[in-house]
C-alpha cells in the first residue's frame, strides 16, 4: 500500500499540480506498468539541470521503494540534496528525518546514522540547535552499534564534533 504521507508529499512538493485525475498512487502505478526507473531518470534530469523534474522522479522512486518494503536510501538522499540545492533546506531536513525513521523501523542503523549525519549538518546550518542536540544524541548511540560501518563512523567523526 502506498505510504499516504509520502503521497501527500509528492503532491505538495510538486512544482505544479499533477495532471487532472492523477494522484501519487496512479503515478507510481504507471511507473511500474511501463517499467520506468524513476531513480535513473532523476539522476539524468539532475545532470541536465531539470531540478523540479528530478525532484518528482526522486519522490516517485521513494514511493516505489517503500511500496516494495525497502528503505528508500538513495532516492531519499537524492531528493534531500536536490531540495537543498533549491534552497528548500527545511524540506530537505524533513526527507532526512523520514529516511532516518524508515531506517530505524527496518533495522538499518548504518543508513539511519548517515541520514542523521546530514540532518545534523542541515539543522546546525539553519540554527535549529534543539534539533541538532537531539540528532547528535541519536548519533552517539548509533556510533556504538555493531552494524554501523567503519566508513560511516569515520565520515561522522570527520563532520561532527561530539
């Protein structure tokens, strides 16, 4: 079943309304029917500088990944970076918060740690110190988790001072 919150986000974050009669469920269904890879499309669109279109493709990729029961790591990170590049840091932070939550629910501490690492940076940049403290607390706990890769620990230690 399509994640309702994400479907709402797909519609809310779209630069223009979806075509009449098209909702996020239908967009994802059409992508599945025609065997389109929205993640690949999003990457291509980014290289072409078509950021609004890339954002839509990342959103569709997130819906499809969640529908398949997977954590949408690459699509979520791509969407967050695209939103940040469009000066939509708060929206990017929301995407990273959702990714961290998805990873936590699915037992993927490495993905959760990476999402939180980027989230700490975004929140610090925006002066959201309460959020930064909470996210750093979660990161501290994750740093001791055996499933967090050494490369992730190194990246976190290079970017965040505990």
